[in-house]
C-alpha cells in the first residue's frame, strides 16, 4: 500500500554509554578544571567540607549502631552519599528551602540543624514533627516522590511573594532518588515547575538502586536527560565529588532565585550500605561492585586533596575525628534519653481545630486506661 | 439583611469571591477555572477580577493540583482546589490521604494545611461514566480530613467561606445536580453568626420518623416529607452537612423521639456513610429504636449508564418505601 | 565563599520557536518531499483517504446534530483532527491494537468498525461495552491518561507472547491529548514502555487545547521532545496532513513490531469545534485563531491535491458526499432506535463470578419495581 | 494429606509458586519482588525458578504497576501485583477504582480482569509512618472489586491460589504482622475441595457472644476467647475472610443465637468495615440483639508513631472490654 521510511522515530534499545559528568575533584584527590563550573574556596572552607563529610558519616554510623542495638526502629543510611549531600547542602543559601526524602541527614546537618531532630521518627517516638519553615527544611517524606510536588508548590509561592529576582531571592531544592524518577508525582512536579517557571532545583541522588532494583529498572537513559523534555536544563554531576556537587547546585539555585526557572541535577553516586537497616543487599548485588565504588569514596578523595595541597595535617584529621566522635556520643546519649510518648498523645494534633468526636474518643480511652490502674492487668 | 435569590452555583461563586476579597492568601487552583470559569461556571469571572496569579488554570493532573497546594500551604497560602468531577479525584488520592490528611498530625501541629478541595459530586445530570460518583465515604474514613457537603444556596454561600477560613483541611462536596436550584441567600449576614460548619441542621421538624440526608439527597428527603404530610405522617428531616466529623447529637435527639430512622445517600450502601451513621445511632439510641436504621442508597454496582441512573438513584418513592418498612418491623 | 559558574544548568523561560514537523502535503495541496518519510499510494488509495476523511467528518457532524436534538447526552467531536486520525488509523496493520481516548471516532472507523459502536456510550444507554480484543480497539477511556498504561501493559504482553520481530509482529498505538501529557500515568507509561522496550507508539494529538486551557498550560517545549528524556524517539508531524500522519505512524509501528521499542508521535493539529457539546469555546478563544486553522483544513488540502493531480473528478466528490450522507443517515436511524436498557440491567456484569449480596439486591429491586405495577404511581 | 508446618509468609510463597506452576499466564509484578524476594520475602525464589519474564521487578510507581496489569490482563495474562506496603497503594487508587473495578461492568462482561492486588496490611511491626495502614474499607466500598483477607497459613495458602484462579479482580490483604506465625498447611488438598474464597468461617463455636474479625485481628479474637473461657464465658469467633462481598449468613446465625456481637479491626472505626457489618447485622437480627453491635477498632487518628501503636491497636483487653459492655446494656 505504501512505504514509510523511518530514521528518526524508532531505534533505541541499546545501552547508554557511560555518561559524562561534572567533576572537579578526582577519586585520587586531583583538582580538575571544568569549562563551566568551578569553586573558589578558602583553605578553611576546604577543611570545613572535610569536617562535614566526616561528621555526617560518623553520625550516620552511630545511628546504624543504635538501630542494631534496638534503639531505633529503622535507619536509612546515607553511607556513600556524603558528598552529594554536603555539597548540595552547603550550596543552599540561608533563605533557601529544602524538601528532603528520608535519607538527607547530611543536608540537614549542613543546614545547621541538630541531628537529633529526625531521630524521633526513626526511633518511633514521633513522626518527625518539626516546623519546616523554622528550619527551612521540610519534614522527611517517605512516600516516594510526594515531596517534589510540595517543593514545587512552595517554589510557586516564592514567585507569588515576589521573592525571585536578584541575589537575595529565594529558591527551593527538592531531593529525590533514582527510583522516585518513575513516580507520576515527580514527573508532574517537572510539568508544574516548568509551566510556572518555579525557582526550584530538582536534586536526584542516583545511588544506582531503589532498594534492590538497579537503575536499569527505572530508565534506559541517564536521568538528567529527563529535564529537557519538560523544558528545563538538566545535568549530571559526580555525586561523590563534594566540590562539583557544591558548584552545580549553587549555580542552579542562583539561577532559580534570579528567575531563570527550574533545573534538574542528577548526582551520580552509590549507596554503599543497605537500603535501610531492614535490608539485605547481599541478595541482589555483588561484592565487586561495592569494591569499585569504594575506590571512589567521597571522603577519601577530599582527604587526599587536603594532604596533597598541604591544607591539613594529622592533628587536624585527628581533631575532626575526635569532634565526630564527640558529636556521635552526644547524639547517642540523647537518643537513649528520648522520652516515650504518653499513650494519650496519639490523639494530639489530628486537626488544627479539633473534633468533638475525637475528644470523646480520647476521654473514653483515658477512662479505659484508668480502669486498669491498680489492677494487675 | 441583603437577601438575594441565587442558584447554588452562583452562591458558591459569590462565596468564593468573598473569600478572595477577604484574604489575599486565598488562591483558587484547578482545571479550566480561569477564562472558562470552570465547567460548571462556579469560578465564573473570578480570574478576570482577581488575576491569574490567584485564580490559576493548572496543568491537567489532579495529584499535581493537590500536591502543589500542599507546598503553597506550607508557604502560607490558602489554596482552594477544584476537582472537575468526582470521578477525577482519584489520581489525587495519595496526596490527599497520605499528605493533606496527615501533615498536621505528623508535624505535631506545626504544619497547618488550610486547603479546601472542592468536588462537584453525585449523579442525576445524565453524564457519561466517571462524572456521577459519590466518593465521600473514602474521605470520611480518612482521619485528619474534614468532610462537608452543602445542599442549598444559603449553606453553599456560607459553608464555602467557613471552609476556606478554617485551618483544617476540608473536602468540600457540592451537589452538582442542584447547582441550578435557587434559594434565598443573605449575602451580608456576618460569617461569625452563621450556623457552624461542622454542625448538622434540622430542616424540618417532625414527630414520626427521622430522615437523614446530605448534599443532593436533602431535597429528595424534603420532598418525601412533603409528600406524606397530607397522609398525616410527620417526618423530621435532618441535613447532616458535616460528614466528618459527624455531628449526630441532633440526630440522636430526633431518633430518641421518633424511634425510626432512614438515611439516604447516592453512594453505594456497602461501606457508605449510612453504615457509620446507622452504627452510631444504634449504639446511642438502642433501646429507643422501633426498627433498625434503614439505608436508602445507590446499589452496590458501579454507577450505571445515564439511562439507568433514575433507577439507580434514591428517589422519593424509595425513601418512602423505607420509611414504610420501618413501620412494619 | 565560592563561585559557581553556570552555563548548562538553569536558563529556560524563553518561548520555544515554532517547531518543525514532518509534512508531505501542504495546506494548498502540494505534495512535498521529506528526507525521512514518504508515502507511495495508488490513485485509488489517495481517493480512499479522501473518502475516509469526508465520511468521518460527516458522521461526526451527524453525532453533533443528534446531541443538539437531545438524542445523545454529549458528543466529543473530532472536527479538525480527521487527518491525524485517518492517517494513523490507516497506518495500523490488522494485527495491531489501538487504545483510544473518547475522541478517536476516526480511528475506529478506519479499523473497519461500525461507527454505531461507541454511540451507546454517548447516548447513555451503555458505557461502551465492546470487546477490545474482537475489534483490536480498546473501549473509549475517559479518565485522562489511564489508557496509556493499559496500552503499555498490553504491549508488554505482545513481547511476552513472542509476537515482536519481523513484519508480522504486533504493535500497539496509544492515543492521548496534549492535556494528558501532564498526567502522572502518561509519564509512567513512558517509563514502563522504555524499560520494557514495549512495542508501542504513543500518539499524542496536540489539538492545542485541553478543554479551555491552551497548550502553554501543559508545557513550554514541544511535546514530542518529552520522549527523548525517557529514552525513546519522538517526532512531530503535521497532524492536519493525512499523508504525513500515515507515514510517520506506519514507520513507528513497524519499528515497534520489529522490536525497536516505543516512540512518541506528536500530531500537531487543532480542535476546530468545542471540547464537547457541553463546552463553549467562545469564552476562551478568539475567532481569528479558528480562521487561521481553517486555512490548514485537513480535508481541503487532500481535495486540492486530488484536483491538481487530476486523481478525481466532480462525480467522485459528489459520490463521496452521497456515501457520507447515506452513512450518516443510517447512523442516525440506528441511534434513534437504540433500545433503552431495562432498569434491572444495572445489576448486570458487576462481577464475572457474581455476588450473592448483589443478587439479593437485584431481587429486592425487582420486587420493589413490581410493587408499582398496576398502581398509578 | 501432606501437612506441613509453615509460616503465613511461606504459605503465601508456596501458594504463589503453585499458581505460577498451574497457569503459564500467571505473572507476578511489583517492586523488589525479584532477586530480593520482596521486602517480606513472600516471592522468595520465585524469579529464580520462573524467570524474570514472569516474576517482574517493575519501575517504582504503583499506578504504573496496576495500570500495566490492566493491559496485560486484556492481553490474556493473570497479573498478581504486589504493593510493597499498605500506605503505598494510594498512588494506584485511580487505576484500581476507576479501571480495575469498573472494566467488567462497562464492557458489559466482555473484558475480564483477573488481577490480584496483594497488600501486606496493618500495624504491629514497629514501622515508620505509611507502613501500618489498614485501607480495606476503601476497597470494600468500591463496587466491582472483591476484597479478601487471610488470617492464618492454611487460608493464606489456599486463598491466594483461589484469588489468582478467579476471574474477579481481587484485593488481597495479608496480615503483615502475622507473616511469621506458623500453622499447619495441607499442601496437597485439592483447591476445589477448599473452603470457598468468599465465605466466612466459624473458627471457634461459642454460645455467649459473637466476635468477628479478619486478618491480623483474628488471632487477637481467638486469644480473647481463650482468655475468658476459664471464666466460663464462651465466645464464638468468626473469621470474615471475605470483606467484599461480605458473607454474613454464618454471622446472622451466630448473633441470633448469642444476641451479642463485637467486631474487631485495626482500621479507624469511622467508616470502617465494622460499620457496614454492624448495620447489616442490626437490620437482620434486630429483635434478637441484646445490645448494639460494638466495634473495637483503631482510633480515628492517623496511624501513630510506633511507640504508641500498642495502645492504638485493638488488643485482647479491648476486645474483652467490649464484650463486657455488651452485657451491661
Ligand atoms: C509510593 C511508595 N512506594 C513504595 C515505597 C517503598 N520504598 C521506600 S524507599 C523505596 C526505594 C526508593 O528508591 P530511590 O528513589 O532510588 O531512593 P533511595 O532509597 O535509593 O535513596 C521504596 C520502593 C514508598 N516509600 N513509597
Ligand atoms: C483524570 C481526569 N481529569 C479531568 C478530566 C476532565 N477532562 C475531560 S477531557 C479534558 C481535557 C483533555 O485534554 P486533552 O488531553 O488535550 O484531550 P482533548 O480533549 O483535547 O482531545 C479534561 C480536563 C478527565 N476526564 N479525567
Ligand atoms: Mg536510589
Ligand atoms: Mg487537547
């Protein structure tokens, strides 16, 4: 009947080549140049980044230990993702707002927030329960992708408030994972952010896994490329390079605050540990993969850099370790002394304006509890 | 007093206008609510008068509408989301149930989400599938949400304003087939003097049996009461108005007097609001009941094609049949 | 502290240039060449396409008239989109499966299906109720975007059945609108189709509007570009050009059936009428816009082409009109004689295996109905 | 007879294996169900034995899982979807309610969707938010779906196979905190001889009061019966098993004898399944009831933090308290 020749449509199915990314510090601690991005830190700032990295890893390890000892119900470790989190977290300006998943302990730390804050959630004594606006850091969000829409709405509000344009404008960063990229909500967030030119940076930590599923189960092209089809720029950064993570995030946030709209950063990194303490990664990945990524460790390379550049000496490294240990111990002590909630608290804060039905339920429950008092039951 | 005769739709439109005037943080968001004024014209003229920064035509995705509303609320805005039809709220279900409903609780009161989700609901307009659903029980079963339904222009006008002024997240059901019915609205009565949002209302006192309804079925219940008044049967009709939390004290008072109760809604009976209301009444008025609380509801089928909806929907005859049956127990 | 230079991330916010599309027939009826696509129809086939276009427009007009006369509850007109539908519909091979929205009356016609089939839905006597597999044409789907996931799942089934590869492989076409591109489901369908390399063509009729909302409310870049970020090709075709619509769809379907995976076609067209008969487009669009698109009418250009090429004479055109009129009349007659359902039918087919509760409900209802018999009520 | 002692989780695993063996059209789909075997290991080893074309790790999006399952079912497959946790079913709500539930109806019986949606549900495992929900009432209120819940290894083994063999779309609830409890399973009894899928079952006959439960609360109800047996109170315990359609004939028989009934579930009471069951029992057994049907349920709050869940969840004491109260009416 007719023939259709086809060169542009169709195709696909071939594996993507290992993609390029923005890198400023190699795994060996070499500082490399990039045509578009650079950082210009003081020696003190370089040391500060190292300190952040070591401390967030240490606190994370402490939380993992606390879970193993039954003091936390579960823990989602950031091990391996320190650079992506410290780099992006430090890139935020004071007025910026962050929407984390459940793993952004490092970002939280860099916002200057006491690391004890999210531990109530993991211990099971509360569900987070902090004021996002007070800390410019939203509550952890567990439902995959949901927070990207919240972040986008918040960013739309910034525009409505006339707080974009100029260097003191506000911007939003929305964290999510590689797995989350498949959720409808995340893609709807891209649509909204684009259509409303919202001042937001979508920061995807591609740690290669969604629990057990490797990235190939979510996409067959690099995730950063998703952005272009929604009308905004995307780029990939070496997520194990704290300098590059900082540089690209700072630039993207500044562009957003100046009215240039959304962008997507894919931080290419690796989840060195289990998905959470409930997970057993030996079921789905091989040891050699982990070894390969060990070589790209985000902390080792900064240490090598500080060494080579003679920006720090053994005393400094020891002092950082000591500080990390102190903060970890302090954290542990406070976790152990977190009070259990009183049972009746389960009725608190269901509604801002309350509910007579619930008040009655609470009263009945209190009577019921009282009925056991003094009994052996 | 400035009493005007308005359709329910126009009363909502006026109520929204008042809310926009009163508080610059109030935003309307939804599909086609701008130039078109919504498919039912509930937002007619509002974008023209308040601008497209406050009356926002959104992309076509309900999860996006509600999800961005959450973020706007965290930022301090008071979003009013329009869901175009009942059957299209489900893509937003996750955001509503897991985020909107739970945020105040999980934040231990630190995050308020003063979001109103407006949903035209129910059948009777001869529409194609997905345009005649009654999903209220899903939301009433969701702790952390409040759920209301208006049934007449006067309530529509005040309740929408009360809902927007409230810091509770509220799912606001509008009886779409009653949008064109008229009633008197006092547009200058102060909101503070209005009947509380979360309170039922006895619309017609009566001695013999209690008929409960909300939204579109209130008119049906009133018609039933009128129809049997001549036969000497005196029905008390109560408009529930608030579906979560329920306000059942006036209902208990009534049933303790009448001993007979029928509850009417369009949603399928199984797991519908009527079940909850019946269970609670039975618990509180057990010894006074002459008959079990009976439910007149949609059948337990998907909403049928338009040419069967007349049979599907509870009507005056089915209400009266149920009232009769409470006498025969 | 540091500076981040930014050229790749950020940016955006500028209006896209009027995009290129694949065109083989100009609005004036000139046949033009395209480097990648062509058609090679016989004279008879060209006339056949014209016939299709005229008939689907006529049937559509008849349905609109029937609605105006109260014989249909609502009608979603395809006016203006005939070429996109006839072109893509004719491009399907017999073994291919289509998943329509509520507007694909032209595709349905080209599948050889009696146009009466969907009218029960619009009249309100049923909800569609045909067997998708019997017609290789799924039921109309009203919930925006939902069918794209169904189509993708079906296409995955084709692969599982070993029915891809070679010219006799099967493929799927999923229709959706510009507005639908914002829905999470559509983007999830892109993810699945890509990850599973499903034999599917996503065919988006960008008719410039989602009810009252212009395309700018859904995207700020051309929709076909969405595909690349999901890892498969996308292209834009002149949706008012039946030849180009045919060529690109045929090529994409053949690529899919041969195992080359999914692709996205954006058919750039215009909804000449109201969204549905319930809509009033004068509230949101200006007359001049309609005029501009009238000049690009999909039928006029084929007629001009047939004229210029002397492929058809007045007798032919008259005969086509007469046939269209006959089919429309026949359709009308059958619509008018569609029986109303019996009330009890509302209980039919809720479950394949039935439900005792529902049987009881049906019996009670029958008794209730019977109680009125003979009464004046 | 080949009676094995299995955990409930392992019984499900064996049941799924049987279903995969029996019918090559059966597919398992979900997040992490392949190499990992699911976060609860319910699909452990199945991908290894049946291949990744039949046991499919999907992208991370629940609407996508269920939506593609619809297409696969139209193509002739029998997809079994795993939703990782109860709280993550909501993104798929639209596909379940508007597509899965309605397809057979709208196609006038021409499209069957033999889809099973497995949902581990309920609390008691000390999890963080969204991992302890009991969403069964949403689905039981949705006409066109069937909803079941298993409570013990033997039922788990047969019910999952029956559900997969059924052409009805079925939401299959698994009591996650009972996954590790053991029981005897006859793995060779023919499916055709098994207790029907949509039938309740009297697990413990008794004379004094009827206790109804399903899923995780069945064990609690049985424990309560044991606890009071010594005091001379004889409770009848019925496992509802099928939540939609309900099978209440055995319940009516029981309540007509006992005159007292308590229903137990974890979901919030308002609009929960207990409301429907109570309303129906009251209608059918009105004159035999000594007291209203009482509900022991989750409170009408979002599911609380883990360290309050013990108080939130119905337990033996609360069941007994309710039984006591039915005596004091
Ligand atoms: C809607 C939803 N579905 C499923 C889950 C269960 N779940 C928790 S984390 C996770 C994987 C997330 O992967 P990714 O987005 O890559 O983030 P990562 O954990 O790797 O940081 C899943 C499936 C969830 N929390 N929410
Ligand atoms: C989930 C959902 N939301 C809203 C609607 C109401 N609605 C019906 S058609 C439509 C616009 C669709 O636009 P588009 O996808 O461009 O298709 P078109 O009608 O232009 O062919 C809307 C909002 C719906 N049917 N489904
Ligand atoms: Mg990941
Ligand atoms: Mg359109």
